[in-house]
C-alpha cells in the first residue's frame, strides 16, 4: 500500500467513526447540541482527503 492511498483511507475511516458517534450522541444519548457538530465533522474529513 502506498502512502498516497493510506492517508485518504485513514481520513475516511475516521470520518465514518465520527459520523456514527454524532448519530449516537443525537439519537441515543440525547446530546443534540454536542452531536450535531461531531456529525458535521464527518463531512470535513473526507473532503480533506
């Protein structure tokens, strides 16, 4: 695996985990104010890849 392929892979995986965390925060744990920015961070990470 080349380094140029590894960085987008890690950023995309981190974005997916942040999206899941944001969904859990808003729907399960009733932490909407904190969960929405975490979920929106999911959009920024794959775009930076």
